[in-house]
């Protein structure tokens, strides 16, 4: 079974043609310390609102943080990958993933981790924001781009709610749109991610999915790619 996913320059996980999403054995950045990871936010699991959240009026469409957050250490392990019955590669929350310049290259462009998946997420914004589909699913990503990313055709890393799919506990895929206006409005607080992350950056932030289910699996398969995708159970 072919493990890497080749990323074309037209994919939403925006990198140059020939970049490879490592699914099994991406080594951590040498500068990152060994050890674990921690949930994003306070002890209750709810992220604290950014003090600079009011700097920009996002109006539920632009979740770029006014002040990027970089207070994290990427995990040191990528785990042991096992494909499920559909060929998706199973990952645990908190394991390391990454992107390299080509399939046999050791040149890492991006290291990242799905640090947490929180079902029935409570939006930390003024007023009440209700999901259109029933539940908000908050996905916390820790992302570190390397200097080598500057040599790519599209020298930035970007990921959005459109890049993810959800699977119900019975294995059926959710067909409702996950990237809705309420999902964006839920992050009108500076806790989101920028649309484009340039080289040599460290940032952590949330993506919120508008979901009809509150348990199952999160899938990052990428559109227009070759090979299997990743799946995280929650």
C-alpha cells in the first residue's frame, strides 16, 4: 500500500506540486523538545479568548488571529499507522504528521499535529452562536512551517474546514456542509488559523466544523490527491 499522499498545487492544503504528506514516519523537528502535548486552553478544555480579538472585525468570515499563538511543543512521535477497512490510515489525537518536499526526500516543509478534537464545542464569543447542523466540532491544530517551504511553488501552508470530512460511528460519511457561516462566527475571537502560513512560522489555532454528529471520526483526505488519507476517532 502506498503511504504518502502527493499534494498538487491546486489542493487546499496549499503546497507545490510534488510535496508529500507523510502519513507514517515524519520525524519531529530537531529544535522541538521531546515529550508530549497539552490541550489548547484552560483546565476545562475551553480556550481563552485572545486579548487582541477585538482588533479586527471578522464578521464570521475571516478567522485569522490578530496575534498568532506559538506556545506549544510538537509531539515527538508519529505513532504506529494502521489502515482501516477503507484504507484510511488511523492516527491518534496528538501524534505528529508532516509534509516533505518529495516522496523520498528528507526535506521537511511542515510539521503539524491534530492536538485535540472537542465535540459540542462552546463558542467563546459574545452572544449566542448556534450550529446550523446541530453540533460544533473544534479541531485544534499545531503547525510549524520550515524555512525550506520558501522553495515551494506555493510557499505557504493553509488548511481550512473545507479540507476535512466527518464519518459517523456506523461508517457513513457526513454529507452536510461543515464549513458554514456559524462555524466561522464561532471563531470571531482570535483563536482561529490564518488562511496562509508562510515559511518559518509556528502557530496553533482552531478550526470549527458544523456537524450533524458529535462522535465518530475526523478525516483529512485532501481533495485531488493520490493515496489514502488520515482518520482520527473522537
